[in-house]
């Protein structure tokens, strides 16, 4: 069997997903089987402290509508969580991964030995079989967020920058919540409304 395909083959999506219910009806929209999710933990740090009690809540925003594999989500979690526990301590931050990999992606596996063209049917049955799971993310959605204090902001920005390299699209580091306007100004990051998916300009804060 050939090696796994590059993820850009599955990164784009523009239609509703196929269902994967367990059913005796073998229609094409019932996709059975496939690998389990690589990510099992979506939290990190100190969960006893509420999000509103942190000085800043920093998020990683997706700029495009993409599919993110469970392997990439696990890589993002390890990149951020393990390094922050080592450098600033478990009680100095709160971390979570927002998207959940529920969607299965399919692959029509091709044989790779000599004379395989006389054995396989090629793309004739191109629907394929379930190969793994991924998460569907819309443009402007938050992939992960970290609650912390202002003094730990440089290392968190660096880890989010490295985590953005694990994702198949460009990302932006934004502020989701803050305690005082002074902390927002000192952070030097844009303020973002994750519910309305839009960046909040400074003059709107002055009017409020």
C-alpha cells in the first residue's frame, strides 16, 4: 500500500458531510469503519479558575474554512500544553481545544506493487473507505484559546505561533477577553469577537 496522502487533499470542504451511522443498509452515505481520533484530551492547565478571572484570554483564529485532522489537533495540544507546563507551571494558565473531530474522511487506497494496474479498479469506485476523522472549521472560528496573565504573554504568543504551523491554513493570534483596557493595549493584539466572528476596532471600545 502507498503511504498516506498529503493533507491538502482533504483540507477543503464545501458540502454537507456523509453520515456514518451503523446500519444494515449499505448505501453510500453510511460510512463505517475508519481510524479512531488521535486526540482524546481537549483541556490543559488549571480548569478551576474561570475564564473571566484571567487577565487575558488569547485565541488562535482560522482565516479559512478548512478541515483539520485529529493528528493536527493533537500536535497543537502537545505543542502548547507541554511547553507551558514546563515554563510557567500548570496553575498559571488554562488551555482548551475548541473543534472536535467528528467528521470522517475517506480515501480510495491505491496498490503500489508491480502490475497493480491490472488488479485494481482505479478511480472507478472512488468513494473509498473511511481512513480517519477530522474537524470542520469555518473561517473566523477559534481553534484554541489560552487564559493567562500579561507577564506570560510572550511565551504564549510564541507557542501559538508554532501551533499555527501545524494547521493547513493561515491563522491569527487575537485577544478574546480582557480585564482592563490597559491590559488590552499592553498586549498589542487585536480584539476579536468569536461569536460574531469579527474584529472589534478600538473606536467602538471608546464609545462603549
